[in-house]
């Protein structure tokens, strides 16, 4: 019985030793994960956008002393952008590649069909929009661009 347990432990150890660390490219890669809500009242609500990232050299995040931001979201209706700062993500273990999720807290945009813009307009139709997201690492490498699922902006 003792030999069977020892053989089992050695087998598990050998399999674990053969597992290779992930081989991610040095440019960040991102993928949209979720929205905290998809019906949002203009100029009132906040919501969360979550996206996943991988980065082969593990240099995600901006140093606190830097004046730069490293995540840009762009409104599909207007092309206007907001930028966010993601702090340095510490590397763990011996492999350089890192992965994880980032959640941004976003303030709701204004409806374009409101009169005047950003005011409640009775009987105004909701507007559908999305955000595109792009991230930059400390070396300046740009990620791919990913897009959120549709957001319904409530104007009244």
C-alpha cells in the first residue's frame, strides 16, 4: 500500500513538472467579459465593464508617478474616448506571462437625441451603443481592440 501511494505521488509530481507556463505574446491581448448592467440612465448611472487580459512579458499597469493612462474606451456613437489608469499588476511565480481581469467603473454617457443634450427628454427613444476597449502596456505595446455587448442608454 505504501508503494502505491508513493507511486501515485511521484506520478502527480512528474505530470506537474511537465506543465509548461503559458506562452503569451508580448503585446497585451484583451477580451470583453461582461457589463454590470445593460440598461443605463443617461448622465445618472454608473456601471462596470470587465475585460480579461494576457501579456507575455508581464508589464501591465502604469507606475503611480506617470501622468499617463493605459486603457481607452471609445463610444461607438460619437468616437469620443475616456481613458483610465490601471495600476501595475505584480508578476507572480517564475513565468513572465500574466493573465487576469480588469473592471472599470464607467459613468453613463448622455443621449444624443435629448433636447438639450444630457437632460431627461420624455418619450425619447433609448439609444443603443457599445464601447470599444484598448489597453497599452508599460513598453507602449497596444492590445487588440475589443467591444462591449450593446448598452441601452435610457434618455427619459
